[in-house]
C-alpha cells in the first residue's frame, strides 16, 4: 500500500485572499481549478508541488462569503507543511514582511515549528524536518528552492475517542503509533508524514463552515486497494461511501469513530491527465456530469487573480456582493437583485445572456425568512414590513452610491435588474430615493409600499415585465401606474410565462438594453 496523506481539504470564505496566501505567501503552485464534483457552483482549488503529486496537495472548497464553521472534536484542527529545518528564520522574516499572524518558533516532537494563521483563521504549521522529503519542488515565485515547502508534514485531529481514532488509522490506513505527550499521540505513516491525534474530551463539537478543515485523504496505490479497504469497512459495520470518480483520483469516504471525515484516494491518474506541466492550474474544468451548465457556471464561480495577475479589488459596502468581469467589456454594468431564496449569483446566468459584455454585480439580500435570503420581511403573501422596506431601500441606495465611487460606475450605463422580491425593493428604492437609478429592469414586480412619497423619476427608464399567467401579475399595474405618474419612462411588457423567468424575458430585456 502507498502510505501517507494524499491531500487535505479545507473550506475558505474568500477566494482571492486564499490564493494570495497559499500561492503568493506560501509559494505553492495552483495545480487545478474545478467546479465541485458534488456541487459545481462551488469552486474547488488545489495547490501542491510543481506536478501536483499526492502528498503535496492542499485543496479548498470555496464557500464565497459563506458562514464560518467551528473547530471542535470530530474534525481536524490544523495542518502542517514540511520545510528545511534551517528555513525557519527565512519564513519568520517572510511572515513579518507579509504581516501574517505568527507564533513561535517552538519545538514540537523535536522539530522547530512556526505557527501561522491563514486568512480564514486556520492554523498552518511550518515544520523544519527531514522526516519527509519533497519531490518536484515548485519554485515559480520568489521563494528560493532551498526554502520552498516540500510537501505535507501532517495534520492534527481532535477526538473524544483518542484510542479508537488511533486504532482506526492503524487498521485502515497503516499508520503506526509514535511519540506521545499528555494529550497527543503521533501516528506515523510509511512515507514519514504524521497525524497527531489529540484528546479533545470536554471540548465542544465541530460545525462545518468556512475556516475549517473538511477532511483528510490518505493515499492508495490503485483502485483494487481502495475497493479492498471499502469491503473491510463495510464488513465491520462502518458506513463508507461507494467509490467516487473524481477524474484525478478514485476514492471512498468514511468517518472515524469520533466523527472526522477521512478519504482514501488513488495516486492516479493524477493532475496531469488534462493539462501539460507548463499549463497546470491555468484552466477552469467543469465536471463532465455538469457539462451542460458550463457557460452558466463560468459566470457563477468566483473570479480571482494569481500573484502578479490583475484582480478585482472588493470594497466594503452594505451588501455582500459578487462581481463578474467578462473578458471583453464595453463599460456597461448590471446590478442584480435576486428573488426570494436566491443569492448574489442567482441572476448572473440570466444577465450574462442579456448582456454578454456587461460587468455583473450580484447582491445578496440581508433579510431572511426560514433561512432564505430576502430583501425585506413579509407578514403574508401580500403583506410587507414597511419599516424594513424603507430601511433596506436606504441601504440599497447607499450601496449604489458607494459602488459608484468604489467601482467607478457610470450611472447612465448602469442598470438595476431585479426579479420578484429583488424587483420590488428596486421599485421601492426608486420611489424613496429618486435620482439614483437611471435604468431599471423589473421582472415580476408588484406594489409593496403602502404609502408612496412623491418622487421625480423623469430621468429614469424602466422596463417592467410581467408573466401573462402569473398569479401575482394582477398587482403589477398599480406599481406601473405609480412609476409612470412619477415621470419614469416606463415600458411594460407581458410575456407568456408564470412567475418564473425564462427565454421570453431574456429576449425582452436584451432588446430593451440594445441602443
């Protein structure tokens, strides 16, 4: 059996900060960028050595602007990367230069250790050691080969059942018990890497989310080895998943007795199956079972720049938002507001079809209802919280004013496009804060303000699209009349649809946006 760690997978909240830390500061190579195999709307980044060899891979599920998790038992708590013992001083100096939170150096199991915190707060240890040796070092950045990260040194698992966890690692992944402290048992593989099993009795339990380590994967020589391990697990009553084809490896998943998710993954086919060594990590790959959604996913997945590449700089504004920059842009911007239960990416595929060369800025509503994002609270299907509407309309107006300065927007070439609840808050904001919006597309909007202030919308163009058999469509004319009465240049169009939006809406919006 091929021993040791194959990869470690974590969850990050901000892709650009993650890339800057792991590819920029640590100098790892980005060896693969894909859509997730379970959820292709989730970006998956893989870092490693020059060839992306097993044992060097640190991977991230990108939950952009997702909720933080909680580190606790039933989960790994830190990762460690191997460097040369005499490189500790180099990395301490580098951490100070990059303003990276650092503690140490300190001695752990006879090795010098420098503790860092990545942008999500995950502990990353740099360990000076000869226990593992690097293979194909990546020296593409500004870090000399003598100080480059060699490969994964190990990880720490928090467990309430330390003896059972150690036995599990020994039985199924061929780790053997090594040195011990009062709370930690070091389990060592044939390849020299280690899992520190820490007794976390009395700790709180873990919760998934950003800033946590999702799982540790161990190496297997081939598919028959994985299959044999799976058969042993099932025979002993363990709940293991069936074989997954991840294109770059085949694997199974299982939880050890205290709940930490572990994976067994084959060494092959490897990261070079679909890219040459020179181009490794430069293309976005969408899993084949999501191939029909490729164009939509390219718009939904967050963009980022590698070190020294251009990147979009996000600013702090009242709403969580996502920006998509097309390869060719002509200065047009669409600000997108989703319907109930949507998020900042929901309307991006729609918007990219109506304006392929526009910059897209998708916003996430701040009110929630049974866990679903909305723009303001409602008391019933047609009864809305008037105070919340006015408060969120004011925040939306502040967002637009801030975005004009932060992102150099031209309001004459900026269109607010909203669907359902998102369209309703746009209409309310235009009436409560006239003069900010020059162009608006309202998809399935209805009247939500009970008291409408006088507003001057003479400089505002509006396209209002209703579905001819939308149950809420009967309430749209009242809003349209108010906007028209305020002086807006409004175009009203009915399409053959219900409350959902589709191809007829795309055609109508595209035609309206075209000069």
